[in-house]
C-alpha cells in the first residue's frame, strides 16, 4: 500500500525511522529503504532549512511527501522526501536501499542509489504520494539502530544528533 500524505505530515525524525523497511518503487525498480537521515527546520544547522526558504530549498517548507533533490559536490544528486509537521520544515535523506527487483547497480550510499536509479534534478518536486516514484508499506518493520549523521562537521551541536537510522 502506498504511503499517504499523512505519513509524511508528521515529525521528521519519526518519519525517518518509519521509512526503514518501506519499499521505494520507481517503474520496475523496487528496493527496501535501509538507511535514512532526518534534517529538521531552521534550528538544525545541518539542514538546508537553516537558510530559511530560498529557491534551492523551498520544497522543505512545502507540502509533505514531495521529493527534494539537490546536487552536491558537483557530482551527486541526493534523494530526500519532505517530511514535517504543519508550519515547519524538514526532509528525510534516503541514504541506502536494499534492491528487491529491477535494480542493477549500487544502492549502498545516497549518491550511488540516485545514480543507479537515474534520479536527477528532473525529479525535484515530484509527488512521492501520487507520482511515479513512491514508497509502499509492505509490512517490513525491521529493528533499527540510531547513529550520527554523516558529513556535517560544520553543524555545531547538531553534528552529534543521532538522527541517522539504519536497519539492523
């Protein structure tokens, strides 16, 4: 069953945890979400929302369930889904997937999985509730571990928040 808008219209950290075990479906490709990271609103110094709403990050402040794709290091697209409570900002980075079917290539990192699935800026803003790339609940609820987010040494006290979630 597709995850509905209400699923994404909750606390960003809760959504990041709850996406572990969900299945990403895109065309004939299916993969289990096995690692995520939560990025909150303007108070989170690791989040793009820290800059307030701008052209690049405005989706983080918009409708939950939309894809937020950004390009980083001049070579990687990052797949995020907007997840937040009303009146806030937030997104969940999809860090790793376990292929189920229709996937040939690496999915053990956020840049690798977008390259394998051919996810680019074209997908930015697409609706992950009604669109061609979506998430399903198939009753997979694996135990998870919490860890520190990766690559955010600049984020002060937010560097040490355990907002990365990994399937055990």
